[in-house]
């Protein structure tokens, strides 16, 4: 199991403990923990796509395609 899954498991366990250790809530706790872990990791969030016609260079001018 990867470190991401381990982190999710830790969060799910904390949720389970905080709710008084209810039976039969594993899936809900895991999904809630998975969502929480995704919010903590900026690389797991979807990126906003940029229309190439809106792309700007550092000087503020539209970027030109590489002509080489």
C-alpha cells in the first residue's frame, strides 16, 4: 500500500474514532478521507485548462508557437 493510501487510512481511522467507532461505515469513512486527502494535496486536484489563444508570456504578450 502506498503512502497516499496509508494517509487516507489514517484519516478514515480518525473519522471512525471521532464518530464513536460505528459499525458498517467503512466505505463512507474511506470516501470522506479520500476527498480530504485530495484537498490536502495540490497536485491531485484537476488543473484549469488554458485556451492556447489566451496564453500569455512573461511580458504579457501572447505566446507565439515555436517556429523552429
